[in-house]
């Protein structure tokens, strides 16, 4: 799985003119937007890993000037599915989407990320899977990080 994680001071997602997900933040609070993509061989274990990494990554500003994680700050998270994270642009001018998992594979895994975050204690808003969405956000910092779930190595498969 892949996520683009952004630290934000404001974010919302709109579908057909209606806000379907938003982060309610009072200044100077910060939240996270996680754009989440799924590829063909991703598993529920990848979703659990990604949710834990999002929840525990130290990228929010702490009161003492240090960095804290979303769990420490009780920061809300807006999760938005985004198959375009698996675009292949190596050849020609038209991206290929072959690496992106189809909806019936991807949607349950994006939902698993959301469920794992909520189980960990996060307040999570979401977009609408498969919909044409308008995403508005104010990137705070800016801080933008790409996360890829680890791929099993031949050695770990034998263990």
C-alpha cells in the first residue's frame, strides 16, 4: 500500500457539492490527510501496518517545539482513497493505472486502514471511494511524506 501523508491545518473533501469529510481544527491544531492507494498484492497486514505508521509517525508540532505523533496530539485524520498513487509514467505521456488494484480489492483495504485507525483511537473522516472528489487542504509546514508498506523479502517468507 502507498500513502501520501500531509500535515494540515484545514482539510475537507466534497462530492457533488456536498462535504463528505472534513477535519475540524482550531488554530494552532494540526491534523493529517492521508491519500491511500492500493496495489494488487496488498493485504490486510499492509493496511494494519500503514494505519499504525500514520498514527505513530512524529510529524506534528508539539507544544515544546518538538515533534509528536497523531496519537499524542489526538489529531484527526482525513483518509481519501487515491488509485492514481500507483500511476506508471515511465513510458509516453499517458499514465498507466495497471499497478492500481481494482475497486473490489482496493475498497476493503482502504476501509481496513480507516478501521485500524479508529480502533487505535483516531478520529477519522473519509472521502467517498470511487467518487470524483474535490479535496481542499492547507498544508502546514509544508510537510508531505510518502509511505510504502514493506514488501516481504524471500528471507522473511521462509521464517
